[in-house]
């Protein structure tokens, strides 16, 4: 049933709802054209033109309607409960709400008329992807120093291999940015090192990026990846991959490189735990436990710890769940050893979480955290025999396999809190030498670049400046009265003075403080060190950015979307990861543009002052190339008229 009301003055028919009655007629009555003629003294209030900015509380009745509709959505469409908390759903709901306010005066509209067809959505995904990819390409073109992360993943439904590539850099304010360039289907004939390198180079070329000598690439530590990126770039091994592999060997491998692992006690206990967990999950007995057991997965970082830690939590409750066969295995598990192992592996989980962060630089944490884990592997007299086996194996493997690279030493000593190497003073000398070598390399590169100059675009002559040549006396008497030009291109007699002052600087900074504030404050004092920090701290300690990308890909390619094309998967993941971030870049550009336009605008007072100043100074113009500033009467902004300027100069 439709409710209508008619205006007695203009005879217009308006729709109204029974909830608010005919109160909408008040606004129509005031804005009625005929009524306004008869009441010229009355004017519209500000609320008639602009809606109030005050936040009003939502009525309970309305909130209950939305709640019921949301519950029905989750139940009928089989969606996750977290759907209503996603940014995309909130944006959709807000947009529909805003459109509804605009259409509130219209007749009843079917909501299906507002919602697009699924095919239309799919096509516009392509359009949005092309637009945002072009924006990211423009951003990449302006970045000179960056790091690349590469990893591979095979989708289980189709068996297609995907290559994930991410792009990391620090801006001038030392803010870390990480962008997913794509999750590309690998279409080469094989996965040899040469084919992989050609594939990655081709994808980077789409964004005007390349892996040169000064560029870093982070990969896992498989031999294939080592061979692929051994030159000319600088390959950095994933630190978490090193750590996770050694933990995996500790609990699952009998021999490693033809050498016995010698972790029999913990491996036997872990085998019993895996069997019991598999049995409980397979027989659907988890509902009888206060917490669900966690299956072991070698692809999950520190997966053995997660499995044993959850098992320890429900250890006493398992007695009433297991049958006689598995109860015998349960009785063979040493709970005391299980508690010691979980306690020992706890810090390993913290280290993995520290190195997995992709919002802040993490490369400087690798060296101290590795040393912390090595120190934790020190054997004590009261250690359980199983713990002794773990400590012996991990301590040896960390020092032999998890080898630190130059970037780990340099980034650690350039952190004000860690520069003294209190965790291992013997490593400080090596770090100092590496930083000095890097300073020498950058100073020699700067001098070479500064000494080579081109005269103009109309000549091909190249002039080189000799740093040791003294300036010749000028033939002009006037120029001889002034100081001779100083040779600013000479290198400092103390090339490491900047680094020495940094090491002597006593800075009160805590581990939790933002190190970027220190370098931003001392940027002018330590320019070379600042450039090193900006280049090296952009390198992530691990490839977790790509691992999270693959996790999102698994959620995208579900049993109901197995026919989804590989290119469409890449586009969806690209937009999922970066749409919000790229929109923020749009806002920054708009803010800069609006600020620039504001600065260019001239007030009437400034306009008159500029005209007077231009008139008074016109008689002093002597250069034929000088430009006269005029004022556009329409736009009130400064413009330059070269033709008119040349004519006035000729007349003068």
C-alpha cells in the first residue's frame, strides 16, 4: 500500500511513510514556489540546505532490522561471520545507505535495481585492476632503491604453479611500503633456474623494475632459488625459512646430509602426539575437548610447537576420549619432557613473529635474534636429556647453516640501540669494517658522478673536472677582487668521520622506540649513513609478505570457485592487497594539489599590491630574457606572457 499526500498550494503529490507521518510536507511547504511568492519575508533555514554533521544514535528498532538481515545473509549465502566486519562490506553498506538518502524523496525503488549483475562486477574488476596497476607503475618509476621478494606456490585444485612477487621500499620519511606486484601463473616449460629468472625479470619489466647489482631480492633457501638469483643482484635468504627448516629436521628427520640428527627422545614423543591428534580429528572427538587439537604441517612456521603446545593444553582431558589402542601411546608420552620442549620453543615462536612483520623494517633484528637463540641453546646441568639433544642439534645447525650476510651486520650496527653489539661484542669489528667499505663505495661513486658533466643539450662536449687541479687566475680584474671559487668536489680527508661521530654519539633510545626518528633528526649530520639506512632497511627479513599472499589465494580459490581463471585470481589478489593503500595515495595527491592551488590563488589585496609593484619596477628592466609577471583577471593567478614581455623590453 502506498501513502501519498498532496500540497494544497502547488497540488504536487508526495510519497510519505507511516513512521514519520507527513512531516516531510514542512520542507516542501517552505520551498514551494507559489508559497515563496506570497511569503517573501520567509527564508529557508540552514538545515534545509545542509544536513547536520552531528552523529545521531540509531534507533533500536532499526538496528534490530539490520541485525536480522545480516543473520539471514550469513545463513542463506553461507558466508563467514567476519564478512560484516570487512572493509569492502562496510564500504558497500555505507554507499547503499548514502544512495538511499539521496533517493528518499523518490518513489519506492527495488534494491535489485541498484545492485549490479555478477558479470558486470567481473568486467569492472578488469577495469579497476588496469587503473590501479597503472598507478602502481607510476609509483615504481620514481623509486630508485628497493627490494624484491619472490616465492612459488602450487594450487591444489588445478595444480597450477603461481609466482608471487612483492616490492618494498622506504620513502624519505623512512616509512616502509610493501606492494604485491602480482600472483602470476607460471607459464614456462619447466622450473629451471634460468627459466624462473627470465619469468621474474619479464614481470618486473612491466613495472619498469630490474634486478641490478645494487638491488636486493629475498627468497627461500632452496638450491634452485640460490642458483636463480646468484647474480647480478644480491640475494638475501629468508631468515624464517632457515629457522623453520632446522626445527622441522629436529622433530622429523632421522638423518641429515648423511649424519644422524640424534634427537630420538623428542622425535619418538612427537610421533605419538601426531598419531593421537590424527585419530581424535578423524573420529570427530574434538567436541569433547575444551580446545581443538592442531595437526602438524611442515609448511606452517614452527608447526611442531603449535601442535605440541595445544596437545599439552588438553593433555589431561585426553584420557576420557582415547580408546585402549591409543591410550597405550598416550601413556608412553613423557609430560615432563613435553612441558620442557614447549617452554624451550616458546621464544622461537616470538622470534618468528618478530621477523614476520611487514609493516616495519625487520632486517636489523636477524643478527641479534639469531644470537639470542644460539645463547638459548646453551646446555645446563639440570636439562632433560631430550632438551640436551635439541640444543645440541639446533646450536650446531644455526651456526653452520644460518649464515649471516653483510646486510645483517650493517643494519644492526646502524640501529642506535644495537650499535654496541652487547649481545655479541666480537661481531662489532666486522660490522664496522663493512660499514666503512660501504661508505667508501658510495663516496667514490658520488665523486665519479659529480665529476662528469655535459655542457648543454646543443653540444656533445663532455667536460671533466680534475679534483687535484688548482683554479687558474682569471684575466678579469673585477673577478680577481673576489674570493676564488672553492673546489667542493674534493673528498674529505677523513672519509669515516661521519661514522666515527655516529659511534661516539650517546643516544638514549629504547628497543621499542622508533629508530626512524633518530635518523630523521640526524639526516643532515649523517647524510651518507642515512642513505645506507634508506637502502638497506627496506629489505625484509623474510618472505612472509608472499606467504600471506598465498594464504589469501587459498581463500580465493575455494571448492566453489575452481573455474576461476588464473588471470582473474591475480587481479583479485592485487586489488585485495592494495586497493585501500592506493586510495590513500590518491588522497595524498589530492591534498597536495589542493594545497598548491591555494598557494597559487591571489587575494584582492595581493592583486593590487602586485600591480603597483610591477608598475614601479617596469623602468628598471634591463634583461631581454626576463619575464614579466601579469595577473589573469579571470582566474586571479600569476601567469607569464613571454611575447608581451619581449615587446616591452625591445621598446625599453
